[in-house]
C-alpha cells in the first residue's frame, strides 16, 4: 500500500461530523478535508484485495461465468451519504469498499453465501426477501478482512442479472433525466413509479403492466436511452483496439460528462495510478467518475457490469420490447382493443426508433470510412456490428408478425368475417401502418 497520511479513527469521525455539520459538497469542502477523505478511501485497498480474491475464487466454484468487480465509493457519494444520513459515522460507513458479484439465479447467490460463511463471519442484509421501498433487490454482506495491516470492513453485493439490470437502469435514468432517484429523489414521481413497477415486472397484474407502458409512452424513456447510447457507442466502438488491451490486471477510470451525457474510459496498470488520476479529475471538473476493477478480460462483460458508465447498451432495450409484446399477447387473449392500441403505439415507436438509430450509425460509418477516419479493419468490424443489430431487429419484427397473426385469428374467431370496421384498428396496429389484410 502506498505511504498514505492517515488520520486516527477519532479524527476520521470528526472529519465526517465536519462534512455533515457544514453540509459540505465538493465545492465547499476544503482541499485538506478532500485529501484526508481520499486517503481514508485508499486505506481500504488491501482489505478490498483480500475479500475480492476470496469472492472471485468461491463464486467461480458456483458459476464459472459470473462477473465480479470491485470499487471504492466515490468521494461525492460519501459526502452525499453523510449529509443524507445524519446518524452515519464516517469511520463506521460499511460500504466505502465494495465488491459485486453478478450471477444467473438466486440459488447461485445462496450457494455463494454458504461458501463465504465458511471463510468469514458474515453480517447479511437480505434485500431479495425484503426489497427496498424503491424496488431494489440484492443481498448485501458485510465482512471484515483478516490478514491486512489495517483490517477494514468490505461490502459484498450479490445480484442476479435481472436485479443488476434493474439497478443500473435506475442510474441510467438518473443520468438521462438529471435526477437522483438512486438516493431517494422523487422530483419526477412517474419515473419512480415506473422503476418500482418494473422491478417486479414478472408479477404485475395486466392493469399494472398497462400503467407501466403508459408511463414509458409519456416520458419516452426508450427513445431517451437510445439517444444517450448513440452519443457514446460510435466513439467507444472505434476504440475497440484499446479495449482489446484490457486484462485481468487492468484498472479502469470511467467519466461521464453531466452536460453532454458522453462517457470516456481510461485504462491503468495499477490501482493507485488510476485513483490518483481520479482524484485529480474529481477536484478539477464536474464529471461523474469511478475507478473499478473486474476479474474478466472481456469488454462485453465490462459493458454488462458497468452499463451505467459505458452508456452504449442495456438489457432494457430488448427486455422492454419483450415486455410490451407479452402484454400485447395478453390483451389479444382478452380482446382488449383499446389498451392493445396503446401497447401497439409503444411497440411501433420503439421499432421506428431502432430503425432511425441503425440508419444513422450505418451512415456515420460510411462517412468516416470515406473521409479515411477509419481503416479497412475498423470498417469491417463496424459493419459486422451493424449486421448483428439488423439481425436482432429482424427477430423483433418476426415476433411482431406473430402478434399480428394471432390478432387476425382472434378477430376472425369473434367476428367471423374480415368485412368489419375493426379492420381499421388492425391497420393502425402495424408498426409501419401497412395493410395487414388484403
């Protein structure tokens, strides 16, 4: 560990009290206090290494392709938590150092908990059995390192893929709409309602599913999300070569510009090199910054683990279309044409948005190649990526065609003939407003 100037536990507690009493933010904290806070964060690194390695080894025995990462809590997030939770002591904050493990199922989570309990004394907060009020689900475990010079407490978050996707969606919504829903902001109540309902989307009544779709229609979340991703995806895809250099020993610094919503990623060979750049950037600009490390040498898994920072793709893009399609199927069964019209409008909007994004990206690739801003290898890679997305869009169309055929059969079953004014509805149900029946 680097030679850090560390305060005593008593002075660390007083530092937290001072931040809280002055209601500090980055702009009005003294440079000295920020440096002390930064040094306190870094003192967790050795304990974090120990717990991370144990978690990586034990979780691999449960699920080989799990994703494990770690990070030290950002300075501005620590300050915000001290101001928000008035009884919180800085020296007892349990989540300054955190590891996260993402697996396929809750049964895998339980197996990992069992394995860790044989290594450490665990303090467990089960937010799967009892989710947070906002819909957040995970298991949080607090463990104290055993073999370090300074034995710190480390938080372990265990999530399924679905739980992780929901949690990162909350953070992406915060980026897009300039909210702080993750920390309790209720300035746009419909967004809070949407996220809470979506966290339990598998168990919603049909009425609640329709309500969810209506909120999305009003706020155009799908379009806003795609627009934010569009700003980043071309730039980051062009840097594929750099990310192919990513290894298990690499540390990453993410930065999201709060004004443009554009993201950048820098790679570092050592933790302290990455953290020093983080602190320098943190004290000089307003970007959202995070240093992290993963146990995988795979950019696709990196994008999954930190989609809220990479800002190029998210499971919501496909899962929302599937959710709307499944809801449409239920409405066809009930022959609820009024609500089916609402859902079909939502699906149509998403299809058209995806088409617009694909056309824009394909044109930009051609333009950059023609202006010699990418070489042939980059051009071929980018076109392969476009083709993969077009194939995915074709699959979505096929699902929609199945819906249309089911509706046609339902109409014929109920009305017994195509010669009925309801055909006008069927025309509007098609995402491109083409005639369904001839």
